[in-house]
C-alpha cells in the first residue's frame, strides 16, 4: 500500500483506514487485520542500532535586508537596541547546558544561515511527476508516523526540511515519494534521537511497499545529494527560543506549536523564512490565549521583528487554521485536539 500510484492517476484518500500506510492509499485493502504501529515506540529499553543534483544546489549567501520573505535574512530596522527588555537567559546563567553566554550569538548565526541551502519557494516546478498536493499528503502521513513512534518534535521539523531540500535537487517519481519520506524520517531520527526507529519498522509502516535495501539505498542518495548538511536552523529552533521570550504558559506554547506545524504541509508557506513563521505562530498563540496580549519589546529584541514585519505571515496562518476543520488532511488538527497536547486545536 503506497501513498500514490505510479502514473496518470491522482492520489485519493482510501475509504477504509485500517492502517496508517493505507490512509491515503489507492489500492484496495486485503482481508488481513492488524493494528498498525501499535507496538512501535521510542520509549523504553534501547533498540539495536542499526542523483543527480539540480543546478540550484549551490547558492550564494543572501545579503542582509529588511524584507521578511525567504530571500532576505535581516530583521526590521525599526527595532531599537535601547528598548527595555527582559533578559530571558538570566535564569539559566548557572546551567552550562543552556549556553547562556553564547545563545544570542548562536541565534544570530541561525538568522544569517536560515535558507542558505534551501528549500526555495518555487522548487516544485523542477519536479515532473509530483506536485504540491502530494507533498501535503506525505507530510500529513508523516505526522501520524512521527506521533506513533513517539519521536522528538525536532525530528519532525528536520524530516520536513530534508524532504524539501532533496526534492529541490532530485526529480522523484510519485511511486518513490513515500520512500523519500520514510528515508528522511530515518535520517532525522539518527540525527536527533537516542533510539531511532529500525529500518524494519519503516518497512512495516509502509505496509512493505518498499524493502529494507530500497530504504538504505535511498538513504545514501539523500545524504549525498544534501552533501551531509543536516545541521540546519529549522522552524522549531526559532520557535522554542521565541516561546521563551514570550514567557507564556504551557497551553499557549502548545497553541504556538500547533500554528507552526499547520504551516508545514502548506507549500506556499515556503515563501516565509522559518524565523518569521515561528514569530507569527507565537504572536497568534498569545492572541488566542488572551486577546489583550501584544508583541512586547522583549519579543522584538529576541526575534528582531516588529509586529508589522510578521503581520502578512500571521494573516496567512489564520487563513490556514480557519480552514483546518474542513480540510481533507486532518492529522495535525487531530493530533493537537488530544488532551496531552492541551486541545490546542480547539483553542485556536
């Protein structure tokens, strides 16, 4: 059972959802019954460890500018360095793991490098056999797989980043798109997790649509195409920093996670930089929890954006969230409708 048929067929959602891998399948289900992923998790004891590039592979470092689109990397010139703000790192001064002495330099580096290696906002024009809708279906399915494996949030965002960057460089047939997805999940898990999923687990979640050897071959192709560049500033890295700057409670934090994650399957959101999307998600989460809350000088200082800078992105997120209940892809909304995620979808 694969997510997509090979040629001249549009992907459709399957009417029967007995397994996660057949949720958007185009083939009929067989008579066997099983609980997909029910016995797989990242908790408990230790597990056993076990192309052709496009011409846009190398990009020059973009200049510093004021714009908030992906082609620029500077903040707003309206931010005044003398504005009063809260030192959010003071509480971690004695925690060596917090790197409070260097954290501002680290995030300045993130701001200067986000997007340097892609993906660009129009890369899908390079692909001949897949489109934006297929990408959205793949991302929606991977959210469910990530949740069932109980992987870290960082792993999900890195998975999405690796998929987009690979698709920007290598043409992929629709029959291999799901293979690219699980392979990028494997790579991201090896980078972020203590106990990444085993390859046989990934074969299982695809309902044996691919073999272990195919996943391993694809792993080598992906990592070579990306030139082993796995250390990238994803949306999540900015999101956790800006949530800390917002000094919000747990429920507001979960709402911000929901807003940011809802942006990931939307191809047109690649127009905005990760730091802009993270800032807009925090702003909307503050408004959702308390309409009287505003963008503070502390948030301006740490994000380097004013509320006016992120307003276009925030409006786009509002439009996406308003359509979430009637959208065909529901994995993220259902995930954040659960009690353990604070019913963030309902609050939004």
